[in-house]
C-alpha cells in the first residue's frame, strides 16, 4: 500500500444484461476520479461485454465500487489487487 493509503486494483466486469448498462455507467461515473483507465471488449459471439477497470483508491472505496457493481442484475464483477 502506498503512503497515501491507496491501492492499485483491477476490476473485471462481465455484462450479460444490456438493459443495465446505464446503471453500470452511472456507477462508474460516480467513481471516475479514482479510475485510471477502462477497456471494453464486446464479445458478440457470446452476447456479453467484458470490461476491465484499473483503479487507484483506498481499499474501502475499491470494495464499495466492486460491491455496487456486483449487485447490479446481470453484471458480474471481481477485483484483484496489486501488492504495491
């Protein structure tokens, strides 16, 4: 953990319910100040979108975002943390 108490993490998101994309984007917008970058891959053959979010924030903020994303119907989110 850095001296300022933040951690770098990657949140992997699978979108299976396109009706919830607006909720997903609004939630990510609420945490925009912590997001380093975002990459989305539409996987049309399987009818899902795969999104990765790189974030630098305190652990409680990362946990809150990941939890909110995971509670959206049709959205799966998992977080991995760096050791730095």
